[in-house]
C-alpha cells in the first residue's frame, strides 16, 4: 500500500505497529491514524484526519479575528444587536472581555416592545406580563450600569407620575451611573408607560398627578442639561412652561427637535414659541404638535430662525402664523384639519379675519422655500401663483 498524498510539513510516515485484521484491511497506527480498505476501487477515498494543531492554523488563516487590533474587533462587534453581543461573550474569555467594553454599549432603548412579543396595537396586557416586562427593565438598567455604558442614544417611555414604580428614579439612577456626556439622541415620553395594564393606571387625570409629572420632567430635564450637553436630536412631550422652555434653550447643539403635545391641555404663548426657535442657533429641523385651546383661537404666532431648513406643523391644531422669518427654510408641511367644533358664521368670519393669507406669509418670510407638503414648487412661485400651488395652500 502506498500513500499518494502527503501531509504538509511531514516527509515520511512511520509505519510502526502495523496490523492486518481479518478482512484484508491494513491499519497504520501513528500520529495520524489513516484507514485503508482492501477494496480501494469499490469505496470512495476517505479524507485523512488532520491534527488539531493544523486545524487551528487553518482556522487562523481563514478567520484571524483574534489577530486584529482591539479597535477593529470592537468595530466589528458594534454592528451586532445587544442579544448577539451577549451571545458572543460566551464564546471564549477574550471575547467576553471585549464585549464588556463600554464602547459596545452605546444605546439604551426601553421602548422595545418586541422583547416579549407584546404591546401590539389592540392587545391588552395582563399584570403578569407587565411584571415580567418591569423585571426586564430593571435587569436591563443594571446591565448597562455594570458595563459602564457610554450612551449615544436614550429611548424611553415611562409615566413619571407613577409613584408606585418610580420610573423617574430609575432614569435618574441610569444617568448618574453611566457615561452620557456624548449622548446625542434623546427620545422620551414621560406621560405613558409601555405595557402597563389598564387597571394600574389610576388617578391619571387628577391635577396632583399632572403636577407631579410636570415637576419630575423638569427635574429630569435639568439633569439632562448638566449631564448631556451635546444632544443634537431630541423628541419630547413638552409642557411649554417657562421653566421647561428655559431649560430646553440650554441645548445649544440641537439640530433636530420634535415637540409633541403634553397631555396637560395648555396653551402656548406667541412670545414663548418665538423665543424658543430664535434661541437655538443650530436648529435645522423642527416638528411641532401644538393644540391651541378654543379660548386662544384667533391668536397668530411668529416663527424666527436663521438656521431652520425643515418645518412640520401638520400635527398641530389651531396653529396659525402671522409672520415667518425663516431665510433658510426649504421645506414646509402644514395641514388644515377640521377640529370638530361648530361656530356660527359671524364668529367664524371674525376669527378668520385675523388670520393672514398663508401665501403672503410664505412669500415674505421664506425666500428659499422649495417644497410644500411634499410637493415641489416652481422656481417662480414667489412671483406668481398657479393652480397646483393654490390647491396645496387650500389644504394648508
């Protein structure tokens, strides 16, 4: 018997301790046990066994992950989600040490309702499921703190007025024990708790509950101004109080801002809105969801910003502009929505007489406007009106 293929780095095979068992097969026992059959022509050739050292060398040749610099390894693992990162930590000791790096824990997302495949629209949540989700929230917070996370994104939806579950204390504890100086994306809804059963939402309409939420969100906003000064993208349920506006103005790096209505029905004064947009020098995108009370119908607002390029007021109700000073604005979204109220003709005409024509407001204050309600405007829209523009304005 002869061996036609040789193993690399080995010039000869020792054929010591050879035996011929009954049946005609010859077994060569050495460092590599290779079995040959007497009927070679009748059976397919078998692949010789490769030593462990050679297998390791082959793996390193094809996947030299451990030979990469640490920064490269962290960059590769950064594309994984949180569950896969924890799975990678179980591979070996070196991977476990890498996964524990704070550079891999940059997102704190408490709004992932798909964790337990719950929270879909139209489904009620039981107390047992809520307790299970709440346990996950606390374990998730402990996990981020133990990893010394350096957050870039924070997303959460908790009712800060819930004194039983103490969500405000949980968020404050998180901000105090992780690195959040580089936090750039903030998405907070502090009026509603995800996956909360209906029977636990008691006294949600009481004035004391509203006051507690207003106080706690201002305390949390104050903490954010000191801990996260570099926020550039923010989405909040905003109460438009003077204290909240003064705190929001301190985020001078804001580029994208979305202010949703606070469930406490409160009006917004024109001076407050104008002061907010005027005091944010880097603001590029603004989305407003303002509900103007019936007693304030007829009040018009002024918006002023030297940097604003995108403005969306389509979610608002009763918001009317008398003057726009937006020299950099390129796109505007606005929608005329029937509020479901009935006014007599005399009252309606008296209110509408205070409202200036939107076309004149845009022509005077938005010289670079290029799109209105996702419709591209003609370059000559400021010099003369046309049919398509008139139809868009009637819907706005």
